[in-house]
C-alpha cells in the first residue's frame, strides 16, 4: 500500500500510470501531476472504473521547485516518479530532498536552454575533461549522491528501457553469465512503421537532440567521439529482420563504464530508416533543430519547439504503428576461463502494446520499466540511500517483474557479433 506522486502525463507517463493501476495492491494511491491538468484529469477519468488504485490529479510546473515542494507537502507521497522531461530532473530532486521523499526518473538531466552562457561554460569544461560532447551527462545528478545518502533517501536514475533495462541486463550478465565482461554492445531496434514520412517516437525535442549529436563509445578507459551517424552497421534482429543501425552516444555507457569492472569497450547502436535520416539532416541544415530563440513577425519563437508543434504527437502514433521493437545487449567475456558470448533482449509488438495500453511500443518499453523501478523501491527490494543507476541494484527481481508486466526477455548463447 503506497502513495506515489507521478509528474508528467505524456506518452511514457501514460503507460507507467496504466501499469501502476494494474498493480493497485502496491500503488494504492497515485496523484498524476503535470503542467496541463486537463490531460491528467482525462486519463484519471478513463482509468478510475478499471482499477482499485485511488487516482487524484494536480497541476504543477516542475521547473519551479517551490511548486513541487508545495505539492509534495500537500500529497505526502512515499515516492516521486519523474516522468516529465529531463529538464525537470534537478528541480524535482531538490524538492524531494527538501521534503525527504524518494525519487526516480527515466532519463538523465540536460538543460532546456543549451545556449545559456553560464551552462555553456560548465559544458565546455566537461567536454574537455570527459571527452564527449552530448548535452546530457550524469555529473549533475551524481552530485546529489551525498545529500541523498545523508538524508537516508534513494534516487533511482533512468528506469526506462535504455537507459534502464539495458543496465539491468548488464548486471544480470555479470551476475549469472560471466566472470569478466570485455565488451558490451547495446542494440536498440525499432522495426515499427507509423506510415508518416517523419515523426519521432518520443518527445521530438529530446529525441532529435540525441540523434543529431556526435556519437561516442567507451574503449580502453576513455571516450572515442565520432561525427554523428558516421558508424553504420547492418544487423538481423529477431522478430524484425535486417536493419541499418548507427552508433550513438548514450547515457548508460557513462555509468556502465564505472560499474562493470574492467570492461574494455561499450557501444550503443540505434536503427534508423533512410527517410528519418534525410528529414533530420535537412531540418538540421536549415536550423529547425536549434533551441536558440529567434524573432519571427514580432514574436520570439524557438525553432525546435515550433517544429514539435508541427510534428505528429508521439502519443498519436499508437493506433498507426505496426511491427516490433527489439532492444538488448550483446556481451563478450569469459566464464570459467573460457571465452563466451551472450545476447539478452526483449521483443515488443507495437500493435499488442496499443491493444493493452493505447500506446506504441516505445512508450510501452519505457513506461513498464518506470513502473517496475518504482515497484522495486516501494516493496523494499531495492533499498539503499544515495543516487544510483539501475545496474547498481540486484537485477533479478526487476527482470522478473519486467517479465510479469509485459517485457519478458529472450537469450542467445551464440549471437552474431557486431564488428
Ligand atoms: P512527452 O513530451 O510525451 O511528455 C512529457 C510530459 O511532461 C507531458 O505530460 C508534459 O506536460 C510534462 N511536462 C513537461 N514539462 C513540465 C513541467 N515543467 N512541469 C510539469 N510537467 C511537465 O514525453 P515522453 O513521455 O515521450 O518522455 C517522458 C520522459 O521519458 C522523458 O524524460 C524522456 O527523455 C524519457 N524517455 C526515456 C526513455 C528510456 O528508455 N529511458 C525512452 C523514451 C523516453 P504538458 O503536456 O503539459 O507539456
């Protein structure tokens, strides 16, 4: 029996909320809070007749710490699930510390205004020191570690699929399959087709920033950075077939490099179709991905936000998307003195997801792990004070819960390796 505040009511949050309502013996009371309260009300109204979970709603601007504090103080939750945007991670963590409440999210912090000169200075120093230039990194949230430890609170970072389940797969491989892991390739394949020439599967701003940034991977103790989309491989995915995939920077590489002992190489690949890449390059070339405000007919607009208004809402892709996703990790290493390779992954069907929760598989594969991460914290299965990523906890109960609530894993002990 727990009381949980969920901030955000977009594509991913809607799935997580529906899943919480399927586990009402744990999530007995939830409050859905977002900037646009009407969206929370609509979902609450739809779900109320189907669940024993008691659902309330609230309006909150999570960019404002005082508003989040006031909401936490009035609702008194045991846990705050941040499923808004990465821009709100720090304000919500501040509010949780102030109110002494546990915290979790699905993506690591990045600032909304990457052209802000003060942030830019810190960012430029970090690029030089760390050797990768993504706008997001763990340093901001890891800086809260001591404060969460001292307060006896847990902050669980990035409990989506990637980051999230991919890190649990790494912890699981280390616990059950290997004595040492040498290489990790994380492969994220979306074989879904929504019929639009161009649309993003989750928040367009976050998605396009991630994809248009330089790629990087971890090798022999340091980052190797490459121009965006310059390393391409073809892979045949179970349930999907042959797809082109490209090496990207991804946040879990940063924490896995610290937490998987002696790992030599970690890469992340994501599949993209040619139509997506052509549109993205064109939009980037004309400046539509910029976050710097420009004046247009007497008013200030931010190009990427204007683009977001033009693109299909990711939540609207659900009924149109057909096909499957396949996300997982391929490992090489040793067990009992012998070389070994191992692949653990999940295959998820867009249409099946829509039938169950009225959402496509990208939101589903993120929303289910968000609920399962919360379940681990609320049931005390994951219980240590501080700021942690998923691979720092016991993977077994999480992977079991993922299987039970919609994301079972498959394994291969002789996978085709990525060159
Ligand atoms: P959406 O844009 O669909 O939803 C975002 C939600 O956050 C909306 O309800 C929005 O409210 C709310 N929100 C935004 N700003 C604020 C604010 N200042 N205060 C309160 N609420 C706010 O995003 P998604 O559902 O696609 O993504 C949610 C999160 O999941 C993101 O952080 C994303 O990076 C992450 N993600 C993680 C993945 C993983 O595998 N780990 C994969 C995919 C996504 P409103 O509608 O009123 O603006």
